[in-house]
């Protein structure tokens, strides 16, 4: 191991004992060079050694862009795998990562606040043990690069890393690979036409530093713009740029301009936002982490590269492979990759011969490391939002059910589904009114709250959360076989429905329609990350499921024409036709409208979910309204997606006041009608 290699120190014991041990070990470190995640030594639980401010468990992404000499993750406060990835990725060569935990024998069964956030809010029982933590302990205990001790052991103060303290932020001399990137960026500054440069790499390869070094080589960054998920995430690029750094702008503040735009960690931004930035700014340079913990993953980079390659402009994709923040043979990077399965690209697979599908228990999958890596690798490649915390949910969520497709022993497909719904009628009524929104019940609560079916959440079903098939094995019936296995299991367990929810694209929608699923609800707004509208599709499995799906389809038949004129007004005719195909003939909407109006007036239902009913009511029963109230109502009918304009036309202070007044007017009218 070189002197730039990093180390993981695992300290077991009580919460107070481990924290004090960590404070003692890091006594010689400057506070600004230490990252600390979780509860710390301060009585208020917010401060670490010296003046270090601790990051709460689950918010490790706030460390992006920093370069640290050491980092502490306190698992007594809960263990989010994303935190470990973010912290380790910020520690420079020669540094130390400290993991504080209960004794190994107690850790898997301890209550974990981080896990509670990933699962439904106490509706279902917590797991008796954690398969993810048990696997983590096995790897830590077996790794020769992990130094393990108890909180009571005597240890010397940890030394600070030697060498250039700017390592990973502004190296004295760029590497050969960085020089090629810098030259490509400078070329971008000189050209007049539209061009896009995408730079991808794993963590710590110097892609952000290369942006700043290119600005420094240019000599004046005042004509160059830089954006990133946050200013702290752009710290490396800014620190590398020299005395005249580029102008930093928040992503939402970037306006169309011919000057060069640098987008650091583009894959951590919503895809629609990145697409808009590229479209409006002819010269763009972007960086993205391929195997990351930012919630983007390799899948988004692949999609982004495919999208850019089809644009009518010059496009170049460059990669950096050699790390500069730590040694090439760094043992901590190898360990973190193994623990979090960050580097799990699907292995090549030949022609499908004899595929089989099996259901596996999470604990068994956690014990079969090769299967787990292959299965999670398929999810990473197929779903750009997959992140390490999804690995923990996959293994520890007691409602999760997992199926694997195999061919010749190799994992070529995975389906993960979770049981939801089956809630008490009183809770379902609270969901319908918008007073409760239990996590982990996406379809159940959406049909209850947004579609307006008051008892939908009482029906129990299974939501297919993720499905992925090896790229070499698609079009061979693997996906359908996985879905059929889930359907049979749901029927055997007496569930009412099988469903799924996803960002709607023609290819994905056609797959689910071919599997016998039918649209039950379409979201009015585009997903912030995928840029698509969410759609819920379902299959009924018994009479209760038939009744629920029939209600959902009838409501969709009433709601969809209005949605296509407003919330879904930018949907293509082809996509609209797919949704409308096979819908029942719209019934007299009076009963549906009345329920929609009451849910909006007396509950918290969004305006777009009740807009059709409001428009029909406004056309027939609002003669008593005048002045500002009439203007508000007219604006709500004409521009329901623009509450700010509604408020201005009615002389109100803002969106919240406009919606509140609209609810009040409708409630008064409904009460009058009932008298």
C-alpha cells in the first residue's frame, strides 16, 4: 500500500464511547478538514470535533464538492448507505474513514432511524434483523484493510495526510488525461458553433478539477458560467480556477446565452433540467459520476449520452479513469465499491437458452454475493434513480418480494415488488382528505387521494417497484415471465390487485399494456427528475380488485379529457390514444364531480385533480360571484396550472392565498346547495 492509500477504522461500542474515541483520534485535525455524519459529541447533537458541524444521517450528499482529511459516520444515529459513499468519496489520499457502530452482535437488530425513513411509516412491522447490516458486518470483518477496535481500546492520534493538501481540488500539475480534457474545453471556448462535451468518470478522478484548470488555463473566467446541484458541489471546480473563477449560477438561474456553460455533476440534476440547459446554451461542458452515490447512477449517464448523441450539434464524450484524489490501488475505494455495489455493470451474456424464474428471500440474496451484485447491477443499469440506499431497502424492507430470472445459472433479470394498501378505513379516509400520506403506499394513497376513491387504500395489493432485464437478453420474454411470477404469488396470497407506477414513455407503457395491465391514473405534472408524467397501471386479481379497477377506470374516463386539455396538454396524440384505448364510456359525471368538488373544498386535494369538476360547476352555478372572486374563479378554470397568475388576477398575495380563497368559495357554495 502506498502512503496515499486510505484506511477504514471500525470502532464498536456505546454511542458515547465511540464518539469520544473518534474525537481523541482526530484531535490533531483541523475542524474544516473533517466530515462528520450522525450524532456527535455535542450535547445538542449538532457539533463534532472543534467547530465541525455534523451532517444529519441521510444527508451525506451535502459533503459533495469537499475534500477531507478524515470523515466519521456514526451508525448509532442510523446507517444510510448513501452517507458512507459520499463521505468516503470526499476523503483524500492518506486519509481515514471512521465508522462508529454498536458491537457487531447487537448492530443488526438495533432500531435504525435511517431504515425507518426508507420504509412505510410504522404501518408494517420493522424487520427482526437487518440482512443489509449483517452483510456489511461480514465484509468489514473479513477485509484486511479494515482496522477494527472497541471504544475502550487505547490508540494514538491519527496522523493527518501528507502531501499536497489541495489533492483532488487543484493539483499542481494536471495528469495527462486531465490535460486532454482541458485542451478539449479550451477548444470549446474558441468555436462559434453549437457543441457539447460530456466528461464522465468514477469518483476522485479529477473531472471537476479539470473544469477549473481549464478556466485557469484560459486566464479569465469572468466570461464563463458554472452551475452544479449546489455551490458546495462546485467547490473543487471553483478552487481549481485560480484568481478569476467562473461565474457560479444556481441551475434554475441559468439563462440562454452563447457563452460557455460548465455543468458540474450534471447527472445529479433532473434530466429535463439538463436537457433544457443544453438546448438553450449552445456550448456546454458537463461532468458526471458513472458509479455514484448521488442518486443518479450509470443509467442516467448512459441515457444522457444517448440523448446528446442524437442532437444536431457536435458531441464528444471523454472519460477519466485514473484516480488523483487517492492512490490507484486504494484499498478503501475497493472496499466501498464492494460494500455498496457501486461498480456493478452487467456482465456480457450470450443467447438465452433455458431461462427460469425463482422467488428469493432477501436474507438468502444477501448471502449470495455474486447473485446480489448481478441483480443490483441490472437495477443500476436499468433505473437511473437507483442508489446505494435502494440496496438496503431491497434487503431490509419486510414488504419487499424479489424474483430473479436465470439462464445457465447467471442472473439475467430481477423484479422487486412490495405489498401495500390493506389500511384501516379510518386511515383511508384521512388519506382521501389529504390529512395523512403514509410512505410506502404509492398506488394505494394515489388512488385514494388523487383519483378520489375513498376506500382504495383499504384494498391490499402488490406494487412492482423495479423490473430490469439484462441488455443482452431483452425481447426474449424474460420481463413477462417475471411479471407472471409476481402475479401468481399475489393471487396465492389473496391480494386484490397487482400494479405498477412509472414515468410514462411509449416503450415502457407498451410493455405493461402487453402484460395485461390497464391505466388507472395519470399524474398531472411531470416528474422533476425523469421529465415524464407518472402513470399507474393495474391488474385485478379478485372481485375486490375488479371493483377497485373499475372505479379507477371510470374516473379516468371522466378525468382524462380535462387532463389532456391542461395537465397533460403537451402529451403526444399517440400517447393519449394509448391511455384512452379501452376506457369505459364516460358516465354522467355528476356523482364523480360532486366527490371531486368536496375533496377540494373541504380537504387538501390539488386543483388539477378537481379541475374538470370545477370547470363544469363554474359553467352552471356561479352567477352569484363577481369582482375579484369571479376573476379568481375564471383564472382557476382557464389556467389551473398557474396559481401565481390566479392570485394576481384576483388581487391576492400569492399562490397559497389564491387556493385557500378558492376552497372557501366552493365550500360556501356547496353548503348553500345542501341547505
